[in-house]
């Protein structure tokens, strides 16, 4: 990027709330249903019908507001946002305009350079989703109104981000909080989470915002990052050529990795907002807000810090383990059985997540219970089995989720710690490998690894490695 320009980015994020019914009627919000099957006279905008606000949608909006440091308005109102698209059967969208439910929040993000930035959020407001226009049926455009009336919250940031990286970090943190709260599944492919980016540039030192372009149609956070960088480059090229940037809406093409004009950008007055006459104001009393706040879980940042401080985990481990709430819950169940926090972290981040990724499953569907992973770690720590044997027990646990102690007993995998039994094996190996003994005696101490390997082979992996090392050194030194 040309260093004489400063980038200014604001993001508008739509999150579909995970309610079972729509925001103003009882229709199902289930994704993937037969087109136009989850509809009724209310969400189809038939004359004479009256909407009723979904209480759960209000509670979810307040939860997100509290989790992102917003002020919750005691009184918020709905308005009609007028526009005429085929997928909007009423001819307007019921949304919140000048009195949103949440105002003046923020999120803190830390860049790859270790710089912490506080990113202000203007508002969170509730609204209904529109339907879906389908344009890939040749000359026809089809309309599916199942999504019409699905409850959304729109999270509108201030124009305070100055790089695509900041936008990416902000989105990642928003999604993490939404899924921790269990109010949105965060699935961008299904449209449960959508992001529009308002991008402008200005010369360094200027305070007035430049003309912005809105970029839409980005189906992943990486595409958001790419699209912003492409748009920055486009705007700089326009200005450097002596031309003016036009305020417009652009569509991102992920295949071509480029942006293309969609329409001129609307201003709020173009929507002719006016108060929604069919809905009463939403009143969130202090008492109700406090009741909702009781459902706030420990948020990812706080949980990560606790894992570092209480369990002495490295920052990286804590960040991975708290990346999603079910994974953090799984880890905490493991350490309810064992207090070996680092070994628990290693097993969960290594062996457990390896299977989760390979099998493309959720951690909730992982076949071994967290308690049994904890028991396996304890079997290692109390010298019942070695770490190597544990790696053989793990695949058996994957098949049945059986208690590892039972598997160890049934397969006779208990570690050999009996000194006399180990001495017998070691004496025989030393006697049969005199050439290696002479190498050790001549100063090549690394050859002890050969003897350890032979002992483990002779004991079928059951020998206690620590005891083997100690006895081998003792026996070999006696040869001097």
C-alpha cells in the first residue's frame, strides 16, 4: 500500500440468532427446508396481520451487547426501512434505526506485531432478514422466502480499523463471542454470519473521512481480508490517476479475487425510515437485564487468561484450547480427572484434535470421553503404563471409549517396573551386544540409546523407560 494514504474501515456484521422461530412470527428458522415452506401470512406481509416480537431474540441481542461492552437501552424501538426488492414481500424491512437496543461498545484486538487496539462499536440492533433471490436458473430468477423474518442482529463498528488485518481480527473475535454465547452458529456458508466492509482512504494527517465504497458478498474472513486489500489498492489507483472515488456498493468475486460495481450506495434517507406502527417499544428493565446477564458464560479472553494463570499453560496452548467453547469445556473435563495440566493440553491439542480434523467432526462428537483421556494420563503418571504404551491404548479407546485401565489389563500392557525382571533382560542384551558395550566404554555414550531400544523390544514396550535407563547405565558402568 502507498504509505502516504491512511485506510479507514468500518464493518457491518449481520449475525443470525439461533432461535427456533422467526423474529415476529412462529415460523421455523431451520436451514435447508423446502423453498417457501417456512412461511406464514405474517412473514409474507399479508394485509391485516400483526407481528409479535420474539422474546428470545431480545435476550440474545442483550447478551451480545453485554459481552461486547455496550450500554443497553432501557427503551428501544423498531422502524420500517423501505426498499423494493423481489425477496422483500412487505416492501420494507422491520429494523431498528435511531433507537437501537445496544449502543457504544468496543472490542480489543492484538495485531501480529503485538499492538493492542480498542475498536469502537457504534451499535447493535435487531432486525428481520430478507428472503433469497436465486439467479442461477438460466433466464429465471427464483425467490425463496424461508429466510424472510429470520431474526438478525446487526453489529455496526465505528470507522476505526486501519488495516485488513484489524478487520480480520475483529471479525474472528466477534464470531468467537457469538458462538461462546451460543446465540449464532457463525456459519458463513449458510449465511448465518455475513459481513459488509465500508472502505475509504485519506492522506495521512487528514481528519475528514474519504468517500467510502461498501464491499459485499464475502463468504469467509480470509475473503474479507483479501477484498479489503483489493479495494484499498483500487481506490489508491483511482486517486493517483487524478480521478474521484464514487460512493457505491461493490461485489467481491472470490474466483477472480476482484471487486465489481453492484449499485450506487444508498444513504439512510433513501430508505425513508419511519416508526413501525405495529410494534410497541422494547423495554429492557434493569431487573430483566440482570436476569439475562446471569446467562453470560466466561468469555474467551477471560478463560484464556485463567488457563494461563491457573494452569500455567503457554499462551499458545491457552489460545488454542479456548478458541471454541466446546473444546475449552472438553479440556476442563480432562483436568477434572488429572492435575497434569500440560500433559492434558498436549493430548487434547495433539491426539484429540488430530482425529477431529482428520474425521471432520466436532469436538462434541469425538468418541473418547474427556474423563477417559484424563484417566489415560493418570495411568502414565502413576507408572502403570509408559507414554509409548499409551499411544497404543489410544486407538483402542477410539473404538469403544472403554476405560483405559480395562484395556491395559485385558491386553496385558501393564508396565514392567520390577527391577529383577528388568535386570534379567538387560543382562542378556549386554551379553549379546559386546561390540556396542565396547563403544560405550570407549566414550560413545550415545550408544545407550541402542540398548534402550533393545530392552523395549525385548519387553514388547512394557519396560519402564526411566528404570531401564538407570539400570543400563549402572550395568554398563560396571563393565569398566
